[in-house]
C-alpha cells in the first residue's frame, strides 16, 4: 500500500515518518520511503564524478559503493511512477511518500494545512497511523487472493469483498469466481484478472501440452513466457 504524509515545513512530518517506518519494520513489514522536496535542489554536487557523468549526457546516473547505491535521474518523476518502480523492483509492503500533496493514494495531513484529495487521516497519532497501514496491507494481501474480476456475483467488487473479509464480515469462500487451481496470468508484468473457468482451462491445457515434454514432473510449478516480439539477431558488420 502507499501512504502519503504531507503538511507545511516544520510540521513534524519527517519525525512522524521516521517513527512510523521504525514501528512497521519492527512488526516485520518491508518498508520503502520517498522524500519529496518542492525546491529545485539536488543531492548531487557540482564537480563530483556523478555530476560529470550527468553533464556528459548520462541519464540516469548510478552511484555505487560498499555501503549504498543511489540512482540520480535528471528530471522530475511523479509519485505514481516512483511507486511503480519501487513496487516492481523491491516489492515492499508499504511505500511512505513524504511531501507529496497530490497523487491517487491515501494521505495523512499533518499540522494546519488545507486537506487535499485522498486525505484519509488528519493529524493522526502514531498508533492510528500504524493501525491504518496494517489494515490497508491486510486488505491488499487479501485482494491478491481474489481473482480481480469485479464481477459482482458476491454482491461486492473485489476490493470491498477483501475489506469485508479482513473485518470478519465475509469469507474468502464467498467469492463465486475463486479459482480452484493455482494459475496466475501476467501480461507485461501486470496481473490479468482470471476467474474459475479461465484458470481451470489454462491449467488443464498447459499441463496437457507439457506433460509429454522431457523434463516435465507432475506437481512441479510450470512457467511459460511469451515474448511480445522475437528479437532479430544482430547483423555482423564486415570489416
């Protein structure tokens, strides 16, 4: 889940984020955080090797040492794109966005600041923040168990059903389209909703095709990748 923390300067945002991250990590959650600045400033310094790489045209530039790795991209990147990158590369349970006032994710307003769209909490205590995040993560995890069809056959869409299950008001078995086989379909790295019929059909079809192949072992996980376009071999240039 993604949670934004916003407010005026010196409102206590960073201290709250620090305490929130520490509390979540202690509970076993994987946490990533992002600090947004409204000013035109850089963590890079003029004259440094990374600065020289960038001035020469490299974008992004990566600094790597025994203690850290920093990626420097020479353009502004939206909160959504940053979250997408973090999610794809590191799969955190929680992404904390400090300073972003806009974005299609829930936010907590800190201090005397006009609330923005998506604000779920106003001046919450640390305990309230932790409880909010834990429930949101639980809903996200339950949502991954559901097919994602939003068919409405249970009377709810998938997110509302996941929320009701977490609150103990519904059960996972209430999902009419819940697959009985372990099939996951990804296109471009994004999960495609698939109900009981499609999952069963894919499972039986793939197993029927690969069962005759050398190396196939019943009970073992099967993974098939379909490239968007076959890469043409590079032509060797004559010297």
